[in-house]
C-alpha cells in the first residue's frame, strides 16, 4: 500500500468532512444550496488557476480531447454533483448527507472493475461492505437536521454519490492513459463546474440575480471556508487517483461522515443531532478502513 496514496485519500476525507458542516452553517444563515455550490467552486477555480499561472501555464499543451474530457467530467461530477450534495446537506443535514454520499466506494468499485479491469481482494470487499454498512447505519440513525427530514431527501446525496463515482473512474482512466497532472485535471474540473453552475443560474434566476446573491455576509464567510476545505480535498483526491487504483483511493477517501460528525458535535449541535447509531456507524466505517488499508490477513 502506497503510504502517500493513503495520506492523500485521508486528507480528502478529512477536508470534505469539515466542509459539509460549514456549508450547512452557511445555509442556516440565509444561504442556499445553489449559492453554496457557486461560492465553493469559485474559490477552487481562483486557487487552482492561480497555481497554474505560478507553476507555468502549459495546460493546453495537452491534446484537445484530454482537455475536453476533463472539462466534460467536471460539468457532471462538479457542477451537478455539488448541487445535489448541497441540497442534501440543506434538507437532511451534513452528517446524514455525508454518510449517504459516501456509498460512493460501492459504485466506484463496480465501475472500476467493469470498465478499468481493476481487481480487489476478498478483504477489500469485506472492508468496503463494512464502510458502506456503517455509512448506511449513520444515514438511518435518526440524527441529522433537528427539524426533521424525509427519507426521499436521500435521493439527492445518492445522486451525488453516483456522479462522483463516475467522475473518479473516468479521471483514473485519463490519468493512466495521458500526461495530465492532478493540478491540470482539478483546474479544468472546477472551471467546468463553475461554467455549468453559472449557466444554470443565469437561466433559472433571470431578472432575480441581485436578490439571489443578497444574503448575510456571515453566510458567505461559511461558504468561503467550505470552499477552501473542498479545494484541498479535491486536490488530495486527484493526486491520489494519479498514483493509486480507484478501488483503493475511493474507499479511503470516503469516510467523510466521521469528520462531519465530529465537527458537528463540537460546533454545530444547535443545528443537527448526534445519536448512538451515528457513533456505531462510525465504528463500522473505521473497521472497514482498517481492512482496506491494513495488512492482508483475510483470504477466501
């Protein structure tokens, strides 16, 4: 197991776990899921494209089809997935949303095995099942938004999980078959997401743009903080996918709900409730991660 891949994937999990509660806090203070998506992606675009300029702007030395492929993936896995994710945060709460989104390893593993020919050990399968079971227990724990939520609200984070999984498998294919770097990929990914989201806003908010962006400054501050951690998470994910298999990177970067629960319990108990089932689910997730990353001792 490449320790760098493990570290990058866990950095992704930690950063996303912090970002979701921050987005929930911003929405509690007058923001909306769509505005959260715009601010978060804008922060990423500014940061990554400045980094490209500092590093040396050779992005478009890549073949045009590679640039177009990363851009297209970004429209789906950044624009659409982010919007679905933040709708889930608003409706069900950060902890429940994170748990449901993190069924992503199941979908990513299936896609990677079918389309990339990747393999997974029996121990890895058990580990993924533990992760998914734990996250499912968290999702149905009775915790989350203190005002209550409908089980149908889980369709939003589930949709985000599917689109995130598709994006991870597609990026892994491009990394293994082209000269693209993680910084190139994440910059294109976030720019595409911003273009898609802005296009949707211009269409859906015609004549109401001024009121759409008029929210308290405190909400913007939380969204910007969410954007910083989200950008850090994305770079960790892309760098890990460049070095490691999807069937390893995706499960390791998935337990964001552990950190979302911790941050919520420490700072946002007035917004969400934490139950015993959440804690049991967290233990299952940790057990699954140990099975995936630890020494191989289970064979079938």
